[in-house]
């Protein structure tokens, strides 16, 4: 265990080991300041992240499996057929999701273009 010594016992050692709580104060306050600044930055970053539009997830559906033995395909024909019908329905939803996202991004890009054109018209210093 590390024992604390007075500054008089070993002058050369005091640069690497802190002798008493007074030696910790300057470094501790710098660490606290750095952590406080980091906390503020994280707070601002998280607020900016929450201000972003909600992410739209267009997830591709899984294709039903037909690489099965013929006996299994024959026995579960109705279930596999239902899986394919659900797949084709979900593919339509998936494509519609992408169409909606495309329209949203195009509208956003048009607004950004108008904003940029307005920005270019402002006089520079």
C-alpha cells in the first residue's frame, strides 16, 4: 500500500506521487472542468440528435425457403404458399416505403436548394 509522505522526506518523489490532498486540487479541478465541458458537449450533441427527423426503416422481407426436400415441400405446401403470399405483400410495402422515403428526400433537397440560393444572395463581408 502506498504511504503518504511529507514533502520534506523525498523532494524528488513528489512530482510523481501526490503527498497530500493539496497537491490533488489543481489537477482535480482541471479534470472536473474537462468533464464539465465534455458533459455540455454531449448534452448539446444529444439534443441535436433528437432534433433530427425520425429514421425510416425500410426493411427487406426474407424470401421463403424452397431449398427443402420434396417430401417437406409436399407436406407443408399450404404453409409455404402462405409464406410466399405474405412475402409478396410485404415486398409491396417495402417498395412503397422506399417510394415515400425518396419523395421525402427530394422535398428536403428542394427546400435545401431554395435555402442555398437565398444564402448565395446575401452579401458577404
